[in-house]
């Protein structure tokens, strides 16, 4: 599966180093879903395809990798709170710790979404001011430049 960043890179950017998660916490599909749901509506199909083919890696590294990592975590986070077992889904909890309260989990999801949205707007502004570097980019296709719901965002200009 071809994605802009690897699952390992998404994991490194989306979590602190002391959160010690397994290297396979994110699957390639998690990154692909985040790209399809959130990035492609902003970039447009042509530019996204060019970036997937390796075009303009500096833009991906500086403007898209961080929000894509947060969005990948947003996609995967509900699954991370549960463990699959032969007896069904279990919530991770030990005698010395307890799971986060619902309010804290919702606050985390809101903050991840807000950080990602802010960073995506930064990337969109860069695209709008550097159109000559991105001939495939069509500002009219960018969800931030029209009023609609797409990719989980509502934007009114």
C-alpha cells in the first residue's frame, strides 16, 4: 500500500517517546484511511497522486507528515482502547492503573482533530501561496476553500 508516510513514522509523530507502543500499532490501512478521508479532499486527487509517486517530498515532510500522523492516530485511537481476545473485546486495565475516563478520551480526540485541522490549514495556505510549485493543485477542489462537509471538516468561507 502506498502512503505519504509509513505507519512507523505516523506512530513516532503521533505519540510521545515515553508512550512505548508496539511498532505495529498502526497498520498501513490506518494511514491510507486518514489520507483518503482527510488529506485527499484538501489536496485534490491529482496532487495527492503526485505526492504518492514521490513528488515534492519536502512539502510532505514539512507540511503533511505531522497532521497525517495525528489523523492516523484519530482513526486508530478507538481501536487502541480495546484489546481483542478469544472471549471478546477487553478494555486494557491493570491493578495499578485504570482506563481514561470518557471525558478525557473525548478531550484527546478533540485536541487531535484541532491540531490536525490547524496544521492542514497551514499546508493549504502554503499551497495557495505557492501554486506555481504545484501545477496539479486546484484551489477550487480544496475543502478549505468551499462550504461543505468533506473529510470530517465543515468550512465556511
